[in-house]
């Protein structure tokens, strides 16, 4: 790992290694083998006469090829690829060798029958993507949301000075500000978790040419629809040689939005820490600065922000590049698609960092209260609104003259202003009851 070019496989390997199950070269080879095996079984099930003597009892032997697929098997396929200079053809030859070992040589020419390599790749990659989303990415996001919900509950009734344009504004609560991000994330995760993931499966240029000319009586589009659905995917009906990748672009865009929301969150928390609304739990063995012993830096949120930016840059390129291919196919998608796991890995690193940072946060109620107490001008909105209700003449202008641009408005200033108003005693009491600490609306 010390010699890894990417920090994903080096410094952050312990956080990202789970994704190797779905985004490594090994994973891609294994999923290709799986697609080829399932396709052969489907050809048997459709009733091709040439496969009539193949016993369905041998399906378990074929399943074993996938279930026991090892790094050595992947290396064997890579060795074949050095000769073929074609990765999917190497998988086909590997499986033909397996058929020979199993005494199934008579049926080996129906491995990869009528397919182009992209029928395999553009089914394998969606399966890999779906697995990574369901097993790791979506659960990690939901875990983060739960962490945020716990913080929101903890901070539910804690008043906080809001800032619009960086200036003091009507107070809010710390818990509600966390809930803003919770709602935003929930909306995106819902879209992500309900989005169909598509596969391309239709022969050399998407028209089932070889299939139809060889077995014209079989409805191959229906066969492919059922086959792909059986894998848990949705088949794109009209394609060229390759998938159009619009569904992957959509997933990339959803993740960009998720990551942008998280960048927004990290920057807010970073700012709250700098304002001393939060302190951070000190880990005795850690060092904040090599020169300044006192430092406790918000490094987890900074790390997350940096990795989220990296992820979004790659998601953007994937979303822009993959749906574009010259005529019926060029090869530019191939090398780009191999990087599909990279932005997900950076995103996963970020989620780990945010959770770690959240667990270090300690609320500094004293700083929150002091900021509110320094800014009694923010109750001007409340006072002028009640005065409008009472049909007081030019209430907004009266409060504007009192507060706008003033360096300091104290509780005493507000109380004296209320006392000189020409309103009833009951209204004055109502106004006196308002403070920056309770003027928080619904929270």
C-alpha cells in the first residue's frame, strides 16, 4: 500500500477495501463469468434443440464455477488475455476449458453464443454497481443520516443565532439546522434507492442479428428482457453495440447532489467550530499542529470536503463522457468505465470522515448564548410584526431607525423602545417576553 498511486488503495485502503468486491478487476472478471454462465443456463431453458441433452442437473456444476471463483481463476483469465488481447474473449475461452474439464465439451460453443463483449460488460457493470449501492453506499448514507438525526434530537431545543449573508438574522435552533440537511439527504437517497439500473443485451449492434438469423422462430427481445430481469436489472430496448449509459449518468448526478449537500454541511460545521459553537473531543495521542501544540483542527470535515470534491469531479466526467459514443460504438467508454468505483470510494471515505467528526463534536452552549445576547436587534422583526397586527403606524420604519447599522443593540435598548410605544400594557408585556433565546419559530 505504500507504493499505491491512488490513496484509495493506499492511505485509505482500510475504508475502501469493501468496494473491491464490486469495483476491482477481479470483481469485473467474476461478474463477467457470472453473466456468461447465467446466459448459457437461459439458452438451455429456452429449449434450444442442441442443448436438449444437457441435463439441468449439471447447472449446479456451472454455479460452482462462480461460487468458487478465486483469484487464481482470475489470474488464469488474465493469462489468456495476454494471448487474445481481448478481456471478454479470455473469459469465454476460460469457460470453454471449464466445460471440457466437466465433460461438457459438446455444449461449449453455446458459451457467448450470439453475443458481443458489451452484452457481457454492460450487464456485468450494472450488476456490480447495483451490488455496491445496495450493500455499501446506500447503507452508509443511511447510517450517516441516523447519526445526523441523533444530533438533531440532541440539539432540538438549543437556540442559535442564524446568519443570512453572514449577518445576524432571526434565531433558529441548532437541531433544526441539522434537520435541513437530513431532509435534503433523504430525498436524494430515496431517489437513489428506487432508481432502476439498466443493462444492454442485444448482440453486436443491438439488433439480435446473429440470434435471429440462427433461430428465427425465437422472440429474442422477449428472451433478453426476461433474462436481464432475472438478474435484477432492466433491459434497454434500443441500443447500439453498447449501453447508452444514461442510467449510470443519472446515478452519478444523484451522487453529485448528495456530495454537494455534504460539502455544504461540512462547511457549515467547520464554520460553527471556528465560531466556537462547537468544541471537539480531544484524543490524547493526536497532534493538531506540528508547530502549535494548542490546535484541535476540524480535520475530519476538511478531509471529507476534499474527498467529496474529488468524487464529484469524477462523477461529472463519467456522466458527461459515458453517454457519448461515435456512431454505433467507439472504445472510449471502456477505460473510463473501469474508473466507476473511484468516485464511490472517495464518497465512502468522506462518509467515514463526517461520522468521525460528528462523534467528536461537543456543544458550547456558552458561546451560542453569548452570540444571541450580543444581538438583541434580531427581535426587531418580531416586534414590528406584532405592531403591524396592532395597526401601529410605520412599525417597520420605527424598528429600522432603532436597529439598522447600529454596532450594538442591547436588551436594555429594546426594553426602553418598547416602553415608549403607544400601545396597551398587554401588548408591551407581549413584546417584553420576546428575546433572542425564544424567538425561534417552529423548530
